[in-house]
């Protein structure tokens, strides 16, 4: 031990001697203040080296610390700016000057409280520059275009060089371990419901404090909106910096976890749903931080799967034997998931009804619709029963009545009592309604109401009708969740094929005119992939009048999100194809202005990578960022490849036609087709009796030659001559047909 102490003493004497020589050699060229500061730095370095040596020799009783190197001090410099910096530029286009600017701004928390050094000049950096300009007397009002407010130009650069302190020699900061904080949860992909309690978790390693290592004492927790990562060497999109950030907690003890009530920030304010990342930083040094690897989603609170609701059933109440009837079922799912439909017609085919999956008419639709056709072969009163089931197995059921070629005269019910219509209805206000009806046959009555907002109530029928005059009055209530004009329709049914209706319009809340209009493309255009086309829109928001001589605050800038929505043609025939749901493609987010130059077909995937939309028919949707203010093209336009030609499929295998087909005899048919492009094919067949089969399309087409043969069978329920038509579709706009007639005895 004494040898060790002697060795340390010798080191200290040598160090002091070195310092003395340093002073002697440099005293003529430096001021006393500079010399004193340099001596202090040298002594601190020597102390650090002695402490490390002590640990290595085992002189201290504490565990061996991790050696921390102390670099030789080098002079600091004020950054020199040569680029004009403004909103939208980044380090990639300015040689790293955006980061240099942000490092100056973070020194003053009153100017830049967010303290984010991202290398991207976004809205937060622009605001910080405006505060800095006002604080230092450069400019305090106007805009980037008129006064340079928020832009680092010649005047601001000159002021920075004046405000920047005189460079003095100072040591390079001690390297800090890069993995000192690691966010564990949420790390990306989680779905956290509003108001739920979730555990934010992280780990942290030691940090350097002087010449020793210490644990981080406290951390700050922030929530940042998810943005597409900016790839190295490529221009950063406008959304590469977070457009939203808020504090969740400050000075939290570094325990590795924090319980958070999802949707509330540190002040208790609500946070909207959407994709986010968690950032955890050292409370004493915000440059030491980590954040979620990918986005997690804050979603609306959900207590579990809820059953679907049938909001309306429409169809004929009277039919003739052999006459095709068409029924339409509307339903909603609280979770907006897919629904399946089953109908039992009541004519000895129970359990063999048609099951069909419905696709919403638009991605934002909450009401799903399915259409069914059926032919009754015998006279009677039937009660078709419709069952709607969600993907969680929960279902809803309703039924209607249809009279087929009955000989008894049925008197229809008559609505003779209608509700008073309130003149001033507020959003979310519960309004009561009452109807009355009579029926000359004394039938029990069933009521259904469509509220015009995609929801409704539906009653059930009893067959045969007990005819004890029940259900002649009906009371219900409803609250509308959005402003608008709605058509309310009440239908009373005697469950024997007759009904009556009463409809009226109702105004809810203050009507707001859409504030944006898509100008181009607006329908009918054909745009070729790879070409540059301009998407245009118009902001219809009224601009407040500013009187001459008055000082009016500038309008806040607006940003827009641009989506590409797949268009599906409406169904006009008896057999409708089932189209797959395709989520909207993102063209761009946070676009400023009223136009966007688009390389046709280019899209942004969820993970930030680029992609290309398939050829097809689309509409463009423009939405103000962070709001529900949207507009879409009035009709569809087409995206086509410049050199690709689609070859239609060709039916080259047709079925043999039996010559003696009996009623209810199951007959098998087989078709074959080829496609020069190798497309997968989809088939549909109309049997000529009001029924048919329909296949589904896959887009984009995998082109692995599937579906080139098609087999099916059918039985006709009554004699006659029928026209059978088979259609093959390549799901890319081309098709072929084969028709023939057959006789059923």
C-alpha cells in the first residue's frame, strides 16, 4: 500500500511540474484569466486520472468503476451559417446547419421549451426562431414571405454572430454511453384504449458525471406524434418531424416504470386518438433519451365486442308464385368490423339460406348493406328471417312477412297519428317521437324507424298474425351525433304483406359548409404512372376582414393530408360481386398550400417506405390535418401504366347441356378459360331464375393462373326455359361471357 501511495505522490509532483512548465511557456501569450482556467482544467484531468489509477490498484474499498476517458480540451466555436433556413429544410439540404441552429435555440428554454434537436426545420423550430427574433429585436411580426418572421436570413445570421459568446478554450464533453435509456413499452404496434391504465417501461444505464459514473435520478416522459422516418441520404418529407408533442410526466423517479392513464397529459388535457411514440429523457440532460421503436395507437375505449345492430330491412310484402323478390338488409357493427349475413326464407329451405359478406360503400362508412333475391314456388304467407353476425360471433336477428299469391284480401295498416317535429334540435339531444296506426283486419302491427344517420330500430313479426290489435301505437327516441339534415322514415307492417310509411326531414344543430373542395382530379381523367400531375384543392374557409390601419393577427397556416381511395362500380345486376376492402393509400401528409405535384402512382406505406398503387379507378381525398374536414373527387379517375396492356380472359371450355332436366334436379356445369397475362380469374353465374353465384376479386392480381376452371351446380324449382349466363373476370377491367338456354320439365 505504501508503494502505491508513493507512486501517486510521484505522479502528482510530475503533474504539478508539467503544469508549471506549461505556465512558463505560455504566460507571455495569454491573459491571467485564461491561464487560471487552463490550470484548473489540467488539475481536474489529473484528479480523474489518479482516481482511475486508484481504482485499478484497489486502494479504494468501493467496486472498480468503469474508466471514463478525459479528452484534451479544444476551443469551442460559434457556428457559421451560410444557408437561408426556413420551414421544411433539413440537415440533408443545409449541410447540418439545422442541427446547429437548434443547438443554439435549446440553450434558452423560454425560446425553445420543447428542446428537440431533430435536424428538421418544422413548426416547433419555426416558432422558436420567431421567439428568438422577437427577443433579440430582429423582427416580431409579419410572415416568412413578408418580413422574414421565422426565417434565418442575413439579419438573423448577423444577430446570431453578435449574441454568440466569445470563444474560449473548454474541454470536449466526456463521452456519454449511447445506450443509457431504452424504452421497453410501448415499443410499437400496441393498441391502448382511452382512459385505460397502461405501464410505460424502460431501462437505463450509468452516465458520466465528472470523472465518475452515476445513475440517472429522474426522467421526463413525453408523447410525440408518429412521423415517417427520414432515411439517410434522402430528402426528408414534410412529416419527418413530429407535428405534435405533449408532456406526460416530469421529474419521475427513475424506477423503470410509470403508470399512465391513456389519453391524459401532465395537465389533465385530453389527447386525441392516433399513432404516437413515447420519449423518455434524462430530466437533467434532455439529449440523453430514447423513444419507441415504432408507433403504437391510442384508440377509443372499448369494453369488449358488442353485437351488431340491424337498422333496416326493405323488400316486397306481396309476391306471386315464381316472381323474384329482392330484399336489402342494413346493419352496423360498433367495432366497424366485417359482417356476414344469413337468411332463412321459410319455404322448407331452413338452414340452407344464402350467406353473403357485405363491403361498405366507402372506407369511412359505418353502415353495411347486403342484398338478397328469392323466388317462392308455393302460395302462402312466409316470414324470411335475417341474421347478421360479426367477426366475434355475436349476432342480431329480425324478420319480415311476405304474402305469396294469397287469395284472402288483406287490408293494409294506415298511419293516422304522426309526431310533432321539433324546430330546434341540438347535437346529442334526445328527442321523443310517437306514431299511431289502425288496421281494418285487427292485425297486430310491427314498427321500424330509420333515423337517416345509418341507424334505426326494427320490430319483429309474429306469423300467423294473432289479430288482437296490438302495436297500434309506437313510441321511441333518438339523439343525432352530428349536425345535418336527416330524413326520418317510420314503417308500420301488419306482418301479412302490407305496410304504410311516414317520412319527414329534420334539422339537427348548425349546418357547416365543407371548408375544402377537391378541384383536380375530379372525375374522368386518365393519369399515367410516372408522369407528374398536380392535385389541386380550394380552402373555402372565410377570411376575416382586416380594416385599413388595423393590426390583424396573421391566419394560422393549414396543412392537408392527401389520400387515394379505391373506387368500386355500383352493382346493377341480379348477382353482385364481393369486392375486397382496400384501405386508402397515403399520397402525402402535412402538405401546405392548395396544390401538390404528384408522381402518379407513388404512395407512402405505413412504415415510411415508398410504394406504387396498382392500376385502377380511384378518387382523391383531401382532409385538413388533424380534423374531419374532408372532400373527395366528385367521380373516379383512372391510373394506368404507360406501357402495360391488359389482355381479356377467353372462355374456351363450355359445359354440355343436358336435354332432359327435371324440376329440383341438381345439374352440374363446368367452364374453362385462359388469360394471356396469367391473371387469376373470378367467375359468376346467373341461372335465369333470379338466383346466381358470384366470386370475389383480389387486387392487385397475383397473376398465378388460378381460377381458370370453374365447376358448380344448380336445381331449378319450377319448369320453364331459362337463360344461363357465365361471366369470367380478370379483376383488372376485362371479362368474357358464355350464355345458353335450357328447358326444365
